[in-house]
C-alpha cells in the first residue's frame, strides 16, 4: 500500500466526504431525537415509581422497542434495512439512504440516554411539584427536562459522536462520507494517505463536537450557580 505525502496534505479532497458525513449525522441525529426523546420520557413516567405508572406500556417500550433494537449490531441493521432504503429513497447507495439506518439505530440509544438523564432528577422536586398541583406535562416540561439539561446535552453530544462512528461504518458498504472515502478511495486503491486523511478529519470533527457539548454544559452549570 503506497503513501503519497503530497496527496496527504491535500485535505481539500476531504471537503465533500466531510459534508456528506455532517449531513448524514445531522439529519439522523434530529430524527433519532424525534423518535427517542418521547420514548425516553415514557420509559421514566410509565415505570412503577413514575408520575404515570403503566406496567404494560413500560414493558413494551423497555423490552421490544429499546432492548431488542439495541441488540442488533449496526452492520446487520444496515443490511436488514437495505430494502426499506431502496423503497423510500430509490437507492441504497450514497449518504441520503443511510440516514434511515443511522436514525433507527440511534433512536433506542437516545431513548436510554434520555431515560438515564431524567432519572437523575431529584424525586423531592417531582413530589413537591405534585403537591403544588402541577400536571404530568408541567412536571416533565418545567421540572424534569430543565433539571436534567446538563445530562441531556452530554447525552446528545455522545449520540452525535456515536453516529459519526456509525456513519464511517456505513461508508464501508456505500454509505458515502468519510468512511466511504477511507475504504473506497483509500483502502481499495491502496492509498494509505487518504485513509489517514479521513481518520484525522474524523478525529478533529469529534473533538469539535465534544468541545461544543462541554461548553454548553459548562454554561448551563455556571448560569445555575448565579441564580
């Protein structure tokens, strides 16, 4: 496998793959939050000690929608969803169709993160809200979510970083993005420089996202200390 030093420093070759990765991960994150956020809330509120206990609903969400889905390795999930991708998008090649497995693969992960974050909220605050006549909706929106905000931001940051890893894996079977560039343009053409380019860009992208997430969390915490 060759290493071209001149090509290695030509990072403009990574602009299109980087954009494809950002596009895939951005849309998939939004969809996974739309799906996973309400499921996470329902997991907390429907449990035995929740504000609206519902044993049947909790078991369905916990076992079927979250645990079973999370048990499927992402590489297998992508293969299973190829027919759905072709049906919805018309193709299973490129960045757009792979948004579907990225979003569906991350949704149960998001649900667990939301559940864990909301469970950290002090039960005393919830009980105090109940005693003041707050409705379930008010407790969720005005007590639980605001109190869990730092953990929620941490969780969303982790989700985005996880999806970047998933998108790289998607690239190995034609999903586009930095993973596709590393495998198709780099490995298959025996060009080690491109593999390193894609790896470095992914590392930088992850560090930027982690920095943004940490900054937001720190600002939320600092703001609370001033109140």
